[in-house]
């Protein structure tokens, strides 16, 4: 019991975003570079931009070189000068997809919606924009006496590979126990739950694949035939004489 409490306490301490990761996340947006491109495209100097925004030229220079981070208020001032929406500075730029996620940069989060989580997870693709799948590293904690795993469901499909330990998986009416090296692929829209089957934590890789909602069938409504009054030709509009 003490070991489990120690594990939970350690995981809680890890569930925070560190400053270095936050700065890197902001740097990924290249906000300063985008501002400089807009300014040069208008052949505008730092002093002139400062007059329009009420910001000093030295501050704008530091902003463009990434030495300071703008507040949303200052960023909105700059956006309005160039007739841009605030979202312009956060939209993903077209580029070849390549992202490296260092272990020290990941954030460890507990299972959501429960007071006592049965697993912790780390996103392995949190900085990839418009991703079509979500990869995770998950660690399942041994259940305490009387504790049950909570079922959940979501659109799409899910792939799970056990790295170490054992895992009980329930999927609808199906039930199986997976060991290290075992894998499973299933429809995630069916209620499913996981539970560590041993006395030590179980590590696994999970990949959820997005699935767009099915297209709604189009129902064609047939219009009733026009009523033809006595003395009218089929082509004559109702009420004509």
C-alpha cells in the first residue's frame, strides 16, 4: 500500500508544465518572425510601427528577435495595424511535418474524471498541429482493494502495445489479459477499460486514430403534383384564366 501511495505522490509532482517546455511551445509559433515579415512587407520601420501601436521601437525589436513574449493586448494592437485577426499569429505555417518530443519535455497527466486515477499518460504528439492520430505513453497503476477501472469511449480506433507488465482489457463484452509484447487494435466507440493485472505498474503505448463522423444520408423529398383545376391546361399556373 505504501508503494502505491508513493507512486501516486511522485506522479502528482510530475504533472506540471515546466518553463522550458512552455518557452519552446511559444517559440514554435515564430510570432516575432511573423511580425517582422508583416512589417517589412509594408516597408514599415520599427519607429513607425511603434507610433501606430503605442509600443516602443526597442520593445518591438526585442519582440521580433524573440527576446520578449507579447501579451495578447499588445499582439492585438499589432494585428489591427496589419488588418490581421489575432489567430494569424497562432495558425500553423505550411511546412514539412517533423516533430521531436524529448522525454524531459513531456507532461505526465492523470486519468481524467476520477478521484483516484488508475493510470497516467503522456502525449507523444502534443506539438503536432492538425494531427490525424494521438500517440501516448501510459502507465497503469495497480488497483487498490475495491477499486474498479472506469470505462470510456470515443470516436475512431485505438491501438495498444504493452511494453512491460500485464494489462486487463475490457471491450464491450470482450475481456482479455495482455502481457509484454502483446498488442490489440479495436473500435474505440465501444465502451472499454484497462486495469493493471499485476502488483507493479504496467507500461504501454497507445495510439488513437481519428475518424470523421459518417456522412448523413440525404433524404430527397418528392413534391406533390400540382393540382389541375377543371378547364386548366397542365402547364397553366393555378389561378390563371
